[in-house]
C-alpha cells in the first residue's frame, strides 16, 4: 500500500511543481522504479490467495471431473458409487500448500 501512495505523490510533484529538466527526469525514473515494485505486491497477494484456496480448487475440479466421468461410465459405475461420496467431502485429495521462507522475506521487502 505504501508504494502506490508513493507513486501518487511522485505524480503530483511532477505535475504541480515546476522543476528543472534533469530533476524532472530523475523523478520520473524513480517513479518508474517504484512502479515496478507494485507488481511484487500483486504477485504476493495472489500467491497468498492461492496458498489459502488451492485445496478447495483441486477438490472442486476433482469432484466435477469425477461426476462427469461417472455419468458417462458404464462398466465403472460400481467404482463411482464408492468414490463419489469421498470426493464430495474433500477427503479424496488434499493439497497442503505453504509459503517458503523466501516468501516472508519478499513480503518484508514489499512493505
């Protein structure tokens, strides 16, 4: 959140304050460098959401895939009767995702 606010402040300075060309160019370059770090914030937040939700997504995909297979399966119908109740509870597949230490270092650098 700090970097987008810094970019807004730099834009305001560039627009409102009369500056020499070299200072203006330096501020513009600094703003572009700060802007590049905003992508890290988005990446970290998306990674955090993925770590929290990956198990639900995998179970949902597996459940829908099994349901489609079992609707079309002729000889596997007895197998589907056994496995569908397990897949709807989310116990057939469990993905335990976690961050490595580098992710927390990245977060500390973003802040």
